[in-house]
C-alpha cells in the first residue's frame, strides 16, 4: 500500500445535521491497521503493518481534495481510529486541520476507548465542528462481548459523555444481525441499539448489515453460526427508528443488492431505502 495515497475517495449526498441534503466527501485514508481485530471487521484489507510516517496523511488529503468537487462536509475515514497516534501521527494534526478547516463538519472514526481530551484539542485546531463516529455495533451485552470489540456498553456511554462535554457530535455504527443471531433477534437488537445510542446522546446512527468477506465470517457461516441479514430487515429497522423522530438514521447501502430478498425486488428495495436515507422520513 502506498501510504502517500488514499485508497479511495468519493462524494455522496447525505441528509445533514442542518436537516437538508448536502454533499459529503469521504476520503479513505491509508494507514496502520486497527489494533482491535473485531470479529466481523474486514477493514484491515486496506491498511499497513507499520505506523504511518509523518506527512503521509496530509499528502493523502491533498491528493483527494485536488480531485474532488467542493463539498460541505468531509469524512476522514481511516479503517480504524483517528486518535490512534500510530495511525494518524499527532505531529500531522496542524497540517490536517489546515486542510479541513473550511468544511462545515469534519467526521472521523474512533474506538470508544480511544476517546479522550485529545478529541477536543483536535476540534479546536480545526476551528470547525468535529463529529466522531463510534462503533457501538450492538447494545446486546453478550453479543458485544463475542464480537471482541474490547468494550462494554458502559464504555460506549462514557465515551459519548466525554465527547458531548467537548461539544463534539457523535455518529454510531450499529450492526444488523451479528453472528449467532436470528433474523428476528437481529431486527430487535438493532432497534434496541439505536435507542440506546440516542439515549447516550448520539446524533445519528448508521445501520450496517453484517456480511462475509474477512474469512472468519465465512467459517462461522459454514458452522451454521452466521447468515447475512435480509434487506427487508434493514427496511424494518429504518422504518421503525425513523418514526421516532429522535435523530438521523441511515441504512448502509454499500453492496446492498446481495441482501435483497430476491433479485427481482433488489432495485425497488434499495431505491426505497435510498429515499428514506435522503429524506429521513418513512416513505
Ligand atoms: S475497532 Fe473498528 S476498525 Fe477496529 S477492528 Fe473493530 S470494527 Fe474494525
């Protein structure tokens, strides 16, 4: 992997915190592998084994921004934890801040146990609104323990409190149907997890259907311990949680056709979910 180039970048529309559709640039940064190794994660595929050298991340951001159109918001996603100094060197912060200062919101990913006062320091350096995306995955304690996330729901709640004290916005990732979960349990636990996230002060949730792809999930599937969720389950979760009007909820639609109930319904199902994502209302 070339640490001086992002491994991907793109622009999407998202229903923003200003309650309208705005453009968001996402830069997928190349950096050191996340040290946590959660069961369902395949993000290590685009990472390196060594710590990221100083100067590489600002150069990656420059490379992407030179080619992307102007957008209101930016996601700096690094397949791990923005506040892991081996992934994003602290010495690069001023140069990163200079490059993202003009965005309305800067969104980064981080593990709840790596949330501390440094998040607020970075927000001050950026002089704009920081949003930290945390993987809650599930509020079901036994399932969370099996995912090897190395955190509890209490750790998640503490991280949210700490971020909120520093006026940082929070996005939560919630899994739909982790291993050893039936379709019905998957729906119920995803809904409960989103409720829990909002109770912790989260501003928006992204629901991610669990998929195969990292080798371990394939082994669990062969052992009868995992099968991917149905797209109709994702729709049930989205419909229910949007009807609360409590905060934004997005269905993650990357490669969503594989979850369609049948090939014939895929296009219609996905377009319904896209519309709900962009309007934040139940169609
Ligand atoms: S903390 Fe996030 S990036 Fe790291 S292994 Fe877990 S899911 Fe993957």
